[in-house]
C-alpha cells in the first residue's frame, strides 16, 4: 500500500518583522528585526511531512518571479516531489506579512497571488499523483471553490482527506462528512460551531459537535494546552510539550504535516498526535515557518527525552 502524502495548498514568501509589541492603529513601533523565509500553509505542511519522514508530493501554484525558483530548489532539498507544482505567468508568488511580538505571538496578512490561480486544470494534471496518495492533506488557505472541488474529487475516488481548516472558512456539512480527519484550533473550532471556544472544556464540547457533523475523527489543538481527539470509540486529551516559545508562526502547519506522516506510517491516532505535538513544540523554539521545521531525528529525540513525562 502506498505511503505517499499528497499536500495540496499554498506557497508564500514570508516577510517577518519581530517587534517589542504589536502596533495599534496609527502607531509606529520601532526597533524591529526583519527576516524573510519560505512559508504558506501548504508548503509548510509539505516540508513538515517530508522532514518527519513522509514520502510527499506537493500540488501548488507559484508565480513566475524569482521567488518561484527559490521555492522549487527548497522543495527539492527536502525530497519533495514537485512534478505537480505549477507556475502561472503574469502573477506574483503568494506573500505573507508576519508581525511577531516579544511573547512569540503573531499577526499575519496574506496576499494569495498565484495560490488563487490553482484551478481544475491543475488538479486534472495532478490526478496521477493524487490517486497514488494514501492521504491527501488540505488547508483552509485554498480558494473556497477549489477546496470544495478537491473534496468532491477525493470523495469520488475514495481517498482519505486530512483537512486543517486554517484559516477558518465556511464549509457545508456535506463536505465535512467527507473527511477522514478534521484538525482545527480553538478559534477555528469556534467559527465552525458559531461561538467562542476557549480552554479544554469548551474545546471538548466543540469537538463533540464537530464529530457529529463528520464521519471521521476531529482534533482540536490548544497550543501549549495540548490537543483533544474525538473518534468513534475514543476521547483523548494529548498534553503538549513544555518549551519556551520564540515564534509560533507555522506551528499548526508543522503539527499537521507531522501528523500526516505519522498516520501513513500506521501510528494510532493518539500516538500520531503526540508525534505531531513534539514536532510543533520544537518549531516554536525557532524563528520562521519552514526554517523552524524539525527533522525526524529531532522529533524522535524529543519523544525519547520526554517519555517519562508524557
């Protein structure tokens, strides 16, 4: 059986500004530090899955600027199959402007650029690699029409889909029922259930409601407070690993990419979540999205070093 992971999603150049505090409207905050790195939720998850040991093919759309060449070189360095990474003329590669405060929290603005040019024609060309995948990993950063189109195609082909609905967007129950796994954080869970979700108790309730809307598993991630898993026969809290966060940018993407890698290896869901949590914990101790993604060896060492506490 194939162990390939097909990630369909966005690629962004991240422009990162570290500042003492977030500026208020009309305010200028000086003393920042600027860096530039590779990002985009799809690209982040593809890199995370590959570095965690997964056999990954990435389906995405880049522009024809110099950023696209840099992206292709980076994907190949991580051993990612790029045969379905397309380039669209006359449009820029996606860009994200990220502000990070001294506590490691972030605010992000995204210009999708070529990401929103991914279309049915591209998916048709990518069908051979999609059909070969054991699991398809999607995110909410896809254009809403394309997200629904891919979910329909995957359902007809009986392919398992792991959807990280981040950022949150409205998705009808008919599509939720086609998922193998739905992964959301507190904010995203809140948007799906129509109310604020904060803390483990509310996350549990939201997860149960979402599980009733889907035919698969639901994971609500709570950052440093861990994750809550709901399946047909399991209700499980999985603690987070305690680390000092420097930058939380991309942590959710690292979590989902590592989760996909663990699941195709055959790990049980709660063990796969623990694996993903270790990867995400390592990532927040570093600056940037893809630069922070850990290797398989680092994840295994984190798990081994904390085996007596988790």
